[in-house]
């Protein structure tokens, strides 16, 4: 099961206790997963579809509880990528479809006539808990979130630009979350790329288990990245140390070829011989070979003096 499937399954197990949150979540689901058809004068049919059986069962139960309507679930082939099934809930005039559309803010009376609205009905979003419920409904309808092991992407899609802008405003009411909108053919995506903000979105919608799983994966990736960086730094330091040691050997050999080793002070002669005999040793290791041992800065000073002498030749 994919990360997004596990997330939706967890969210589908949440049952809002407040009636205002129930209708807000239903409204989010219908707005982002539903299509509305006219089947007669002032008569409407609502069809909501999803490839997730747990989600469609959840909304069947939620609609039944809030509106006292018991819609049936239908299944048809043609899920994502042409595989699996897609499930739908159909609400016709006999299922109080007109009342439901008015309640969720999709059907409004304007100039004495019914009108299908666009965007998000703000009256449903007065409280923070209702905004969370609406967001959960929108995500369960057409949302996706990538597995954090592979990348960081959260997105909800819609066919309406006004609805996309409305959802962006809704998400902006939560601190430090800044979604963007992208247009893809005839659809609009409200997306987030920040991994911290995606984790916050999981928590806001109520996917607690997936939130902690997400955080755990991020922590493991951070530790692995830190280990790789430390290893790379160690390797770089080793390479740098070996290069410096090879240059020191070259300087000493230049002095040796000119017959100048015998004219060096005893301390510099000792350092030169020790380096020639131990060309791969680091400065700290090399300093410990002296009697008495030399500090890292002590042996480094002697080797720098040998380099100056060699350059003078």
C-alpha cells in the first residue's frame, strides 16, 4: 500500500463529532470529487467518485448521519491508470440532492433563480475545526502526498481556478504554510514542496500515525545525510593530508639532492628523516613518533621550515 493510500485510509477513519465539521467535510469532498447534473426543472444529481473504497464508505456513512440519507455505493472499472475500480455515490432528487447542495454552499439563489456557485463557501469555514474538516474532505477527494523516502510533494487538484484559490486561502489560515497553484491543462493544483509544511498538513488533517511515520523517515534521512557528509569530509581531509605529505616529501628530497640535509639543525634533520620514513602518516601520528613526542603544531612548524628552505634553493 502506498503512502498516500495509508494516509487516506487513516483519514477515512475520522468521524467528526460536531455537526458543523461534518457538513464542512462533506462540502469539501463534494466540491473536489463531485459532479453535478440537472435531471429536470430545479432537480439535480450529485455524483462523487473515488478509487478508494474506504473513502467512499466513510462519506456514505457521514452523509447518512448528517442528512439522514442512505445513498448506495456503485463500483465500475477504470481506476487510476486504467486498473482497479472506481467507486461512486449518487444523490438524486429523491435523496434530497437540492437541499444538500444548498447546505454545502454549492447551490445558491440569485435573482430569484438557482445558481451553481464556484469557489469555496466561506460560511462553512468560520472555525478552525471546520477548516480542518473541509481540508480533509478536499484531500480525500483529489489529494495526493508522496512517500517522503522518495520526495516531498503534497497536492490537491480541482477543475476550478476559483476553488483552487479558495483552498489556498484556507490553507494560508494555518501558520507558516504557504501553498502555490500550478495549472496543468484544464486542472489546477494547490501544492506544497516544503517537507516541514507537508508534515504540518498531515497533522492538521488528523493523520497522526502518518505524521509520525513521516517525521521518522525525515529523521532517518537527515541522519543518513549527516553520515554521508561526515564521511565525505573525512575522505576530503585524508586526501588533503596525503597530498600535503607528498609535497613535504618532495621538498625534503630537493634539499637532500642539493646536499643540504647535513647543514640542517638537528631538529630539522630529525623531522626530515621522520617524514621520509613515514610518507603517509598524518601530522598528529608523525608527531607521536618523536622522543619526546611533538604536538601537531610543533611538527607542522618544522615541516614548514623545511619547505621554506627547499623553496630557497
